[in-house]
């Protein structure tokens, strides 16, 4: 009696392995083959053996295995240098974190998509009506139902784990070297460099440019003057709402030089479509030069004293001198 | 052991089994009726008309986007167009079509009830809905034009400071009216399902369609009052200076917010999405139900994992009330991990449903009629929409693609998959029951294939556009980003869909002009509605079969092929019928019938 115990549990483990390897599918298919007996079906065991000797029950097997092996192998080979799957290359470390997560989700998603798609297509083509006979009226299969409840739970928890780690990285707020208050309004943007006393204001049809240095920790304070706007730079792999009454903070560590497109994403009224801006990433030296060129000169137009005071209060600095600049300033 | 087939007259005394139509006829019948079937048809006709209107609006949107600086319509017109397209599709088509229309018509039939529990309330629901719909459409004619703040009406954009027009007020009031309509229908359906089931129709013998409508009704009672309240508050904000969402008049620059003078913009989003996410499932569950009716019938098998299906529906509904803030990840004001986990978890019951649908087809004898093709179209469309939905449940990915065309593609795949593929599957499926005539299957298949191809051609490019950074709700986009080509492809697809719906009109006309009689049970249906005549008599049933599984009509027609209840029980055999008023059905005094050899069986054509 005691000897029988391990053998049953071993059998159960065997079963579980088979299933977790999605080989249950194969066994289902093998069951279909005219002369395939159940004992033959369970014979291959946990390892999906591509070089199966018995040709008849394995008739459908190579197709599945090839697909699986090709997918898995392709992913392994792609390894560390995955494509971005239609997205921009990230220009910030935060964006890179999100990009990795996106790549993981994309691969997982496509894998699930392919598997379920294959199952549907199999059912659609394999079980089209061939006779008037009434098929077996089975309705429950407890084991399979438990399996396809449990496996998604595991997948979801894994995905959540990666999500949790990534979102903490993306939302982290380390001490910044440079702070910029970004204000959205109908229909333009204002970039106020709080410690540098520089302000750039754009209006519709005249895109303002936010200049930032690479390899520095930049903190953005995001807010709105009127309705809700969306601060979105595709290359940052990031967006955030600019809302009245709420200040959103986030950090950027840029590492790619260049000029990148930005746009309001949250619908904000008539000229929402034209509420664009640019993000220009420059070297720290160029940034210093740009700051000194735009600092504390020029007229104080287009920003009221009240707003200036408010801006100053917000960051605890003395009233800044401001510069207006349009596109390409 | 074929003791099952004993048709009986329910209640002995045919109180409601009156054959003659009473009451007025013609137009007066449609206006004064309290018959759930007539009201259901009114709902369906109205919502399909609105579906065509909203589809035309969508074509306007697509035409505008064929060129980078589109000049087909102005920005203002574009904003009105997408607002009304979304509002009509979401509030006036998808929900009312399934919940007011199909459910109203089918649920009482499926549970063997003579009518809804509150017939007059049912009529009131329809008239509120019609009034709200007309009000919504009329906004195109008022000064200032229709509402132009998107179907989500985010405050403070929807306050008078930024949207002063009367079109916005009519939009709000139209939604209040249709909201009450939905609430009343919800109350009505829930009561009907709890109290008017035929003898023998226990809860776990209800068809999945009815189950899903019950759960949808409960979700409506949770979600719609919140929307209605939020809308009333918005109206108060607009006209009585309530300052609930409004942020004008208080300093809104950093650090200078006077909280006492200020409303909260995020409050609207919280209230709206607390309605809005259950609403997504209010729009999805009925259509899941339709598909779960169609797949078994055309696979000639019972639904696989019936009980799992029911509990999956319930867990989707339960989870859906705790995920609203996944629409608000980028507001920076919500607890990301909680809402992310809850949203991801919805994939589990949805996955169960998927595998159950596949299991239903597994080893069946699949017959590819139009409803079946539409249902498989739904499976594929919803599969991809579901997978991208899981991606969106992850906040960092949502930061990336939020309010871009990726989201547009995602929810159109989900909603088109459910409301259109599954919705019109339901129309093709139940049309013979409603009118006693068939829809042409070849035209139906043409409709399906054109729509199916058009669907992918329309929405796959939107994923590409979204990933390359195209925001949604833009009337114009710059050149040089490679967006034009994908937008053009998408527009071509949308016109394919439009043509496919012209074919549906032709099909309806053909069936009207050259009727092909359907008989009572053209599909060899499983559920109770296929037991009565097509169309059903005034109070639905004169006879009922013994109900001892979730598919009494099948049991009646195929006494030799009952459900195999337990996994591994290859011996077959019937479910031990311990409950239900008929007990074992043996020797109850009624004349026993062999295989449809008697009077009652004449109502059930042989397969």
C-alpha cells in the first residue's frame, strides 16, 4: 500500500507537466485519430518529443511543435535586442523601462493570441459538420476547466509583478538637478524653468520647444490653466494629464540627443489637434548656453504678474524674470 | 429511460394562453402596446436606425482623416461628429439594442414567462429611450451645434465656461432620460427573471443568455444611477453655479488653488468611470450571452462548462465595479497597483469564457450559418481586443498609449466584436423567431465576409498609428510621419463595413418582399423560445415542455441525446431530476408522447 503512494503522485506530476507544456492539446488531437488508443496518447510523456517514432498518432504533432519551437527559439535568439513593435525607441531611462515591459507584454500577448487563435481555427476546421450524427453531448471536464482557470491566474500574476516593478521605476522621484513647470492651456504649452528663470510659451500654430539636457535628472511639474490636457511625447513612452488644481510630478533621465515630437493627447476643445510642442534634448553645455541666452532679458509680456507670483510661490523661488519664446527660440 | 417528453399545459388553466390578439392594431398597437415582444422590436428598430446614423458619422470622421490636413469638415464639426458617434453607439445603440431589444424579446420566452414583470414600466422605458434618442439627434440643429466634448464629457471641458452651447445641455438631459430607461429595464428584467420563470426552470437551468442579462441588469442598477447623478451634478454646475467640477474663478496656477472655491475635475472622471467601466461590461455581457446561445446550437452540443460560464460572468461583473480607475492611470491621482491588478484579473474569467466557447465547438458538428459565422467573427475580434486590453491594464504601458489610436483600436475591436459581430449574430439568429421568416443566408454570409475583412482593415492600422504616437480625437495631423497611408487603409476598411451594412438592408428588404417561412425551430434550437410559434402568440406559450436541463427544446426533440452531466461519465444517462415541480415526469397523467407524435409536437417541427 505504501509503495503505491509515490507512483500515483508521480503520475499526477506527469499529468501536470504534460498540461503545463500545453501537450494536453496534442493528446486531445491524438485522441481524435482513428486508431489512436489512449495509452499511445499518454506515452510520449512530459517532454514534447519532436522525433516521435510512431507515425500515426503523431500525425498532427509536428505542426504544433514546430510552431512552439520556432516561437520560443525566435524569442530567445532575439534576446536582449528586441524590436520595439511599432513604438519609438525610448529616449529616457524611464522610457526604456516601459519599453521592456511593453516588449514583454507584446510577446506574451502575441503568444496567447496565437495559441487561442489556433485552438479556434482547429475547432472551426476540424469539427465542421461531416455527418448528421449527433455528437457526444459532453458538457463538463473539471480538470481542463481548472487548468484553464489556473494558468491565466499565474500569467496574470507574473504580468502584474513586472508591471509593479516597472511602474515604481517610472514613477520614482529622485532629487532633480533641473525642474521645469509645464503648463497646458487652450491651446498651447508653457515651459517654465524654475531654477533658471526662463519661460517658453507657445500658442496654437506656433509650437514651443522644451529644451532639456541629456544625462541629468529632470523633474517635470505638470499642471493646467483651464481644462484637462495630456502631456505626451511618443519617444518618452510616457504621457500624463495636465489638470487644473492638480500638480503631477515625474522624472526624466534623457540619454538621446535630438528633437522629438510632443502633443496634447487628452481632448481639450476646438484646437486640440494643433496643441503640439517639441522636446529638444541637448548636451549639458548647450543647455547652459541656451539658458544664459534666454535668461532674464526681454519683455515681460504674455505672462501676467499674478501668474508670475503664483509660479514663484509654487517653487519657493524669488520672482523670476521671464522670457517669451515662440517656436525655435 | 425516455420518460422526459411530457408536454404539459402550465398551470392547467390557460389564463394567459389566449390565442387572439387583443387591443388595437396597426400604428396604435406600436404606440399603446405593453407586449414585451412589440416593445423589444421597437427598441431594436430604433437602435439599429441609430446605429446606421452613428455609422455615417464614423464615415465622416474617416473621410476627414484621409489627408493630413483634412478639410472635409471643420474642426468644430469634427469634434461634434466623434462626440455624437461615440455617444450614439455607446448609449443609444449597443446597450438598448441588446438589453432593451433582444433581452426584452427573448428573456421572457427563454424562461417561459408570458411577459415582463412590469409591462407598463417596460413601455415607459422604451418611450424614455426614444425621447432621449430624439433629443440627442436634435442637438445637431441647435445654435452652437451638438455636444463637442467627447462621449466621456470630461469636466471642466464640459462646463459652461468651455462648452456654453445648449447642445451640451440637451446631451446631458438625453442621457438622463436614457439612463432612467436603462434603470427601469434593469429592474424589470431582474424581477422577471427572479419571479416569472416557468415551473422547472431553476436558476441553473436558465440559458446563459438569460443569466447574462440578469447579471447585466444588476450591473445597470449599480452603474447607471451613478451616471445619472453625475450628469445632474454637471447640469447643476452648468446652470446653478454648483462648482462641483468647475475650476473657474479659483486660482488654478500651481500652489494657489483655493479649495473652497474650486470644484474637482477628477471627481467627474471618478464618477463617470465608475459608471463607465461597468458600462463596458453592460455592453459586453449581453453579447457574450448571444454567442453562448449560438455556438452550442450550431455545434449541436450543450454549452461547455455551463456552471463555469455562469460564475465567470458573475466574477466579471464583480471585478468590473473595481477597475474604473484604469481609465485614469495618467491622471496621477489613483492607486496604480490595485486597479492594475483588478483589471488584469478580469482576463481570467474572460479567458474561462473563451475556453468554454472553444470547448463548446470541440468535437461538435459545426454548421456555418450566418449567425455562426458572426459568432466566430466575434471570437476572433474579441480575442485581439481582449489581449490588447490586458496590455492597457498595465499602467506603464497605459502611460505610453493612453488616448492614442491604440486605445481607439482596442475598444473598437472589443465593442465592434461584441455589439456588432455578436449583436448582428443575434439578429440573424432570432430574426426567424421574431418574424416567422428567414433572412437570406447567402446575403448574410456576404455581409459577414465583407464586414469581417473590413473590420481588420479598419482597426489593425489604428494600432500601428497609436504606437507611432497619433493621438485620438484629432481632426488634423501633420505630414511626414507616415500616418497618411495607415489612415487611408483604415478608411478603406470603414467603407467596406459600410457596404456590408447596405447588404444587410438588402437582406431585410428581400425577407420582407419575398418571405421564406422559417417554421418554429429552423436551427434545431436548444432553448425554450424555439418551442413556441414564430412569431410567438400574444402571451408566448400555450404549452411548455418539461424543463429538466438548460435546453428543454433540445431535450424534447432529441430524447436520446441528453447532456452528459459529469466529466468522465461515458455512460451518458439523464440528470437525476430530484427538483422541480414535475419531479420525474413519469406518469403524471398527461398523455405521454413518443417522438413528437401528438398535438403539442406539431408546434415543434422535426429537424
